[in-house]
C-alpha cells in the first residue's frame, strides 16, 4: 500500500526514472595537454551542453588551443634577447602568421559550438541599457 495524502514537493520533483547526465571524458587520442583543455571546456559548460555529435569539433578545438600555446611559446623565444643573436624578423613574421591562423580556427570552432562569451551572455544582462532619465521631463513635474 502506498503513502496516504498529497505528495510532497520532493516526491513531485524527483522522478524514479531520472537519468544523471555525466560530462564526457576526453578521447584517448588526445595528448595530455589537449585532454586538459577538453576537461576545462567541458567543466565550464552545463553537463548537457555537449552531445556526442560535438565531440569531433571539441577535439579539434582542444588541439588548436594547444598548438596556439606552443606557437606563443616560440614567439616568446624568438623575442628574447640572446647573446650574439640578432632578432629574426622572418621567423617572427612566420610565427605570428601561424598564430593568427590558429586564433581564427579557434574562434570559428568556438562560434560553431556556441562557446563564445557573446553566445553565453544574454544581451539584456551584459550591460545596462541607457535610460531616458533627464532627457524628458515628467508631465507631473514642476515647470
């Protein structure tokens, strides 16, 4: 025999057939650095945000992020003053061109998966809208 009386709010909210949504783990073919990027991105979004169809794009996003970090390290090494070495402008141009390409690809992948700041913030909460205060006098005010 069941419980008598009305059901409690807890009983109404918790259904016996609820499923727990787990966050996807990084694929095994990712490097350790890329897998760390995967975990960071997945942890920053709600658990149900990523479907299995998103995994290939997310994998590529993580790889591009790691490559971007490596290129940034090479640019720093190129810019450091070393004894007896002169600044190599051609190497610097090549590295910044590579970094620009990686940034564009990261941006494209993040937009397609709706991971950018603009896609996460609602326009009305991002900033306050300007008010008309002070521009128009209230009709009941003194003249």
